[in-house]
C-alpha cells in the first residue's frame, strides 16, 4: 500500500509540500477562471508557426440540462494556461521535443480531415465496404476516424508501478464495477500497443488504483466516512510525485485515474490537483457534483454478471423480432428519479411495463428484448448500467437523468440512438414515445446496432471497442494540453 508517512522528517516535508501545492492550486484556479468558463480545447501546434488545429468545442446540451459535450469541430482555448509554466525549463524543453511535435502533427491531421468533407460522410474502416462508421451516430465521422488513427499511431501510456495489491494494479472484473477492473487489467496485463515502459516517451500517465477495492478494504461499513479513501489517494499522489518528475511538471494535468464506483469523485478530493486538473475517468459523471467535461471522461457503467455478457445479449438481436411492449423498466426505488417514474407508471399501462421488482420466473432481459424503448432512470447517482444493456438489446435507451454527461459524447451523437426525456415530462412519457414515428424508430435502432461496437468489453481488446474508446477520450484531452 502506498505510504509516505514513515518519519518526522517526511511528515514535515509532506506538510511543506501540501502548503506549496495549495498555493499553486489557488494561482492556477484563479488563472483558469480569469479566462472564463467557456475557454476549452484550443490546440496550438507548439512548433514551427503552424496554425491552430480547430478540434474541439464545448457546447451546452438541451435547455434545462447542465450536460456539456466535447465535440470535434471548433476552436476554444487550451484548458491549461501556458504562461503558468513559462518559467519552468522542464516544460519549455518538453514543448520543443519530438513528442510535442508529434502531437502538433496529429492536431493538424485531424483538422485537415475535419475540413476535407462534410459531416454526413461515412468512413470505410477496412477494405470490406460493409464495415463503416455510420455517419449519423458521430458528430464528425471523418474527424473521429482521423483522430482514432492518430491515437493508434502515437499514444503512449505510462502506468505507475508504485503501490501494492489489491488496492493498486487490480480491480473488480465482474458485476457492476466491471469497467474499472477490466481497464486496469488491460493496461497492466493486456497485449495492447499503448503501454510504454519508457516514462519519458509517454503522453499520459495512469495511476492504477481501484476505488472499488478501497471501499472494500478501507471503508468501515455504514459509517459513510470516506476519509480513508481520500487519504490513500493523497498518499499515492505524494508517492509518485516525490519519486518521479512527471506529476510536478504539469501538476498532474497529463495524468489520469479511472473509477466506476460512485465514490470515485469523492476519493479524488484527496488531492486538489487530481480533482481540479488531472483527467478523471468516472462512471459517476455528474456535472452538478464537480465532473468537468472539459477535462474529465465519462466512463460507461457495464454490469457483467459473473464477468460476461448475458447469453441473450451476446449477439445483436434479429432485427425483425416482435417487440410488443412500448417501454420497460424494473429496478429498486432509490434516488430522486425512480420514485417519480414508479408513481406515474407502475402498473398503470400495459404498454409501459414498469416494475419495482419483476415477478418471479420473469426474465429481465426478455423484457428488454420485447420492448421498443428501455427506460434508464438515475438511481443514487447519475449513471446506469441499463444504458449499455439497452444498447446490447437494441432497445432504445430513454435517458431519465439530470446532469449526466453521457459516455463518449466527445464524438457520439446520442440523439441518433437514444432519447432524453426531461424529468418534468415523465407524466407524458407515453405521449412522447408514441410520437416517435416508425421511420425515426428504425433510424434509432440502426444507430444502436452501429454504436454497439463502442460499448463491448472484448478479451482480447479489439479496435473501436470500449477500451479503445476510453483511451480515445483521454487522448482528446491530452491533445488539448499545451506546454510552453
């Protein structure tokens, strides 16, 4: 286990370091917000007078929501003020090295691809003409494809080796926190092209601690006291920042962590730079509780019972299977949204099958496969594994959640394969769903079939699957950083 509290001298050093870090945090905080909240993702080339690559944009979602989406297409300032590092010789040298020049070339290539054609174009991935990126599910399929290829060609991830099992280098690979454990396991043990043992050649640095295992081993049940989690994260950052130079040269801006546990965001409060500056990959992507889509990544919540997809969802369903139900939901009543849903629709309408718990001998996934729309309300937190299950079942997800930043919304047009319903419209749910024309419904189903590949956990990993999409989201945020 990471621990830096092994002597009075070290304690004094930690206190001084904390004071120094807090001072810099205040300066960066003020510097960042002095430029306004709309400053986001401007990619300066960093070399040779190349022009800025117009790559990403922060836009507001539908009225009444606080969701923000990072989109490849337009120009915003970098989320890091380069002047904050102007006096750092290390940062200046880094800006001029081959790694930064390679990123500049990637930005230029993405900009060129984005400007070369319209966003209605489809992109052939392989020689097989049937294997394409369906244009309608992407904000800009050409730019996304170019960005993905650049990521495959260039991205290198350094995984810190500090820390001991089970809290570091491991995570749950089945049940509700599958996304967390599978990603850690793939970065640690997978045969992927992205991990590098040469820290100086890395674009981003991964801190492979597991919040789910912290809760299991450090949390005292029923106390709701999460201080031990924050202390562990604080100690881990202190350890890697003391032993290595990489954290300190950017205050963690090119570092990332990943957690699917609801308390992942709270654990990251153990270090102010990790919370405010680093890339946090989180299932609990709640923009009203500190999730910042300018730098953070929304992680899909994938519930694999026993570690594998249910056999009924393993393959895409046949397109012409009858779906007698308009909509379906079954789940426990917790959080602010589900009580509203059950109040208006539980047992009220044969077309909308809403249950708190399914009757015995009824099969949950059978209902999904027999329903046109799957209702996906938030529980205690905004994310729901039902969304990915609905994608697998080709049952149109109906998102019932405030402040949820949807996964991979950097590049995906969720409106092409899902529906979002405002909470105040839950009483009108049937009216809203019945208003979806048959033509629109078929388009949404086609979108689900096309987007499925991005939400599948493959072993071994495969191109464009969920592992690669997570890395691509991290890659986009790394492209946003400028040094010097």
